[in-house]
């Protein structure tokens, strides 16, 4: 459920008409709902209330500091994958002991900064990383708390580009080698093994792959304990999918996920961490855009809008579906139209939807892409010299710009000319 509903013939974000935001900030823009963010976090928090747990928001999905602050105030931790994300979380007020550092390519410098600033744990993904972290920690006179991310070789049954738990993927240590890797970690004085980490993919729409992976983690926990390791924390990753369309079967709810986690690993007495991104942020955001032209092709109508693939890459990159709705509520008897919905960028991949049935719209009408809160703004670029679009936060009847649209001058001023090009001779 989200808080983007039609009311009095117009689409609202909580108690704010989308059209009012468009009038104030221009289009395109992202808008997020505070109530939806809080609701989704609380669903997870309550689903794991049967035991000691921490929900660490995968901030790669949406990293605006205002959003991080809302979630941190609710008690969330953060899952970060770069020192940039770590520093952003710190800037938003998240304490280091609630920040988990994931990722296959952490550099020594990133490790150093996180150890100095305070960190809950590193999720280590390889032996060379383990050796590097040990050296960095020792050089600082610190001990780094770690889990080892294991790759359980489970098919997550999701889009190939976002599956991470098969042996062919670059993530984690093969679970078959886990015991020797833990034995190695135990010998390194700069590390303290505290648990196990697993993450098998994103936008999972069934619980079975999770359950298969977690059963393997439970078995490994027993084995590692028998080997003499203290395993007190299980990081079970993110990945629970969201409904991208209102007409499909919805993926499982966080409550069912929480019960499954209890079934799979509850008997081990470990503290549970999870790292959801999409489920918290996805349906808490819209991308709002304006129709520039309706253009007739040979056999189709093109809706040319002012948003483009640089603003929302998911359809071009993953063939992702986003529901697209007009901001003015269609009347009950309106005949739907069919459009190819495209942006102004100079490549055919700049297509959001093909032959999409939706209510008829005209030039200057506003439309909204649903489920755009996660992996929307964070994946945007300035391709075609289109400045990053603003982010707006709604809370009840108030809204605020939480990242401003840069001016063209600001965008252009970031380039610098080397001296040899700026001298008069050239
Ligand atoms: N933990 C780790 C280690 C991850 O790699 C990810 C996502 C998550 C947690 C959060 O997964 P979520 O709960 O959001 O499914 N750009 C793609 C999604 C990439 C996901 C990458 N890793 C998209 O737009 O679909």
C-alpha cells in the first residue's frame, strides 16, 4: 500500500496534489511519501519482532539524506556499499554501530575510513578482502567485526542482472568452501568473526529461494559452531520484491517473510539483520513527468515526455514495467489509448513502455510513473546534458525539495579546461 491516491479527480502524494508540486518545482521530478517509507520500515520491523533484529535499509536503492533520516529516526540501520554511502549515512545522523558495509570491492582506504568512523560489521566477500581488512585493522590497532558472505548457489528466479546467489555470480564465497575460509579468518588478529551473511538477489517474488538459502545458512551455522566459531549474527540480505503493477499477483508480504525467517533460522538464537531496499523505497516514490508532444507514427502513437532514460533507467536496463498514470483522474467512461511512451534522448532505448494502454492524455498533461522510489533517482545520470532532476519529500500536507534541480550553469561549470586549452594561442 502507498499514499499516492486519487482524490477529487487528481493524484495526490499524501495530502498534497501532485500538480501543486509540479507547479512549484517544474517537471520532471521524483516525489517520496514519508508515511509510505515509515509504513514499509515498520512492516519489516514488526515481522521480525519475534527476536533480536536490525533492519538495515539498503541505501543504494534511495540515498537522499532526508529519506535516511526518516528511517534512522524509526530505528533503521543502513547497508552501505561504498564509502560515499557510508559518509552520506553518517551525514544523515546514522551512528556507525548501525552501519553494515557490503560489497565485493572495498578498498583499503574505504576500510580505514569506516573503521575510524565506527562500523557495525563488514560483510567480507573474499579471502583477499579478508587479508586486506586484517592488515588495515591491525595498522589502526583495531579489530574489525566481520561476517563472511556466502554464495549458496540458489536460483533466485529473478531478472539475470539482479540475481546474485548463483555460483556464476561474483558475490560471496562458495558455501562449499565456507568452513576453510572461517578457519582462516579466525587466525587473523585484526578480525573478529561474528556471523554469516547471504543475499541472493533482488525483486524476488517467491519465498522458496530465500528459504532454501536460509536453510543452508542454518546448517552452516551449526557446522561453524561445531568448529569452534562464535556465530551470533545472521545477515540475511534484502531482495523481497514489490508489486510493480496493480493487476498482478502481489509478492509475499514482509509478515510472511518474517515467519519464514523464524522457521528457517529462529532456533539458532542469532541476532537477525536484513537489508531491504526496494520494499521500503520502491512504492514510496513516483517519477512525475509532462507530455511534450503526442506524435503519430506509421502504426502507433508516441507519447514524448520530458522525463527520459537518464532519469529512470530501469525500463531500458531491465525491461522493467512501471505503471504509468495520468495526474488528472480519468473519468469512468474514458476510452483508453495506446502509446509508445518515450523520452527526448537520442537513442531508441529511451523507451519507457511500448503499446501501453492508458487513459488518453495530451500535450502539457502530467503523468506519473509508480514504484519509482527505489533504483530511480540513485541510478540517474546527466546523459544528453540533462541535469539531475529534483527530489521532493511529502509529509502530510507539506512538501519540501530535498535535492534541488541544478541550473544549467552549475552543471556546465563542473567541467574545467586544462591550461593548454584555455591559453589565448589556442
Ligand atoms: N543487500 C545487498 C548486498 C544487495 O546487493 C542489495 C541489492 C540489497 C541488499 C537490496 O536489495 P533489494 O531489497 O532492494 O532488492 N538496480 C536494480 C536492483 C539492484 C539490486 C542490487 N543489490 C533494479 O533497479 O532493479
